[in-house]
C-alpha cells in the first residue's frame, strides 16, 4: 500500500466511524502498514489519529487469541512412564516411531496422489485448529511426514496422542 491509498483508507474509516448508520464504529479497524509486511504492523494511533472516536476493537496479527482459544492453552501434563507407553502402544503398532534425541513421535503417510495427501492434511488441520495444537509436517506430492510433540511441555502430551489417533482414523478412509 502506498501513502495515497493509506490516506483514502483513513478517510473511509473516519467517514464510516462518524456515520450514524454505522452500528459499530471502528469495529473493523486494522493495523495496516504503509508497506505490507505483517511483522511490522503500525500502532493503532498511526491509523486512527482521531481522539474523538476511539476504536472498540483493534485487530492485529494476534486477533486469533480469543478468550476461548486461550482457555484451550491450559498447560497439558507431559506423558511419562507407564501412562506414556500405554497411550503410545497402539500408535507404535500403526507405524509411529519415537524421534531420536527428542521426546516426539513420527510417521510418514503415503497416498495415491497429491490431492489425497492434501485432503488428509486439510482434515487434520481442522481438528488441529480447534485444539490449538498443530503438527510439524512436510508434504511432497503424495507423501506427508508428521512429527507430533508438545512444545509447552517439551515432550509428548495427550494432545499429541489425540491428533495422531485422529490421523490414523482418517488415513483408513484413503485405503
């Protein structure tokens, strides 16, 4: 975005905020930089210079951290000892392995083609987003390599087991 475009955007935001028909003033205020780079967002004051109408909400690159999502970030206990072995046993039988030098599990899935591999990843991504627990994965054509570990506990948690079991369940639909 250039300075002229930013001026137009500021004018539009100002107009909409003062309009009586605009039900929620400044609800759609974004921190938009002059040059698009999400790592260098401007402060709300740079975009919203008016002091008479203050924004109700400021949306930034951290907007996804809603109270509901933050509640899901409650620290999970690390799986250890017999409990860990008990929960991982079915996954080991399904082809998962421990990652050497790290408290994590790994599996490689092979599909008929790229569409199947990407479809699989999309289905897993929906659950991962709901759980706010994302796999480390790599995809080339029909191959998806997955590593599961919980960074918050520096090892495996019940979330890793749940996502891995989900992957196993949906992988069966591609056989």
